[in-house]
């Protein structure tokens, strides 16, 4: 098969996988607010979505590898799955956004009343 077709199909598999994760898994914004222990439903939803998206992506990569005769689509699909799961798991492992404390720092100039 022509190398440009193989590259096109490999790109398609990668984009399909990223789209599968973004459409099935809860958004990163929602996960940043979730508490790993208290929001068990959100964590379970993420796990199911990870399995769904990873399965479709790896199977698509293997199918395209079989069509093109190159192992690159399967390897790229597996690498993308690992990266996407890593991003979601890292986000979930961070403390919830609401529990992060920040101090407000004023950058206003000093008042002129002290003169």
C-alpha cells in the first residue's frame, strides 16, 4: 500500500481514538472537581470509558495495520491509549480544584494618603 495512504489511515486512527476518549470519558474539567473517594460514580464512569475507548482504538489500529501491512498504526494506537489514560489518571490523582487554597495578592499601588 502507498505510504501516503498508510500515514492518512494512521492519522485517522489516532484522531478517532482521541475523539473516543473525549466523547465517552467525563471531561477533564469535571474530573478536576471530582474527589477520588467521594465521587465513586464519576471514577467508575471514567474507568468504563477508558476501557471502551481503549478497546475501539487498539482494534482500529490493529485493523489498519492489517490493511496497510505496517505495524505503525497499531503501535501508535497503543501509544495514544497509554497517553490518554495517563492524562485522565493523572488528573484524577490531583487534589480537587475546590480544595486547593490560594491567597489573593494585591498588586495595587500604595495609596497616596501617607504623604
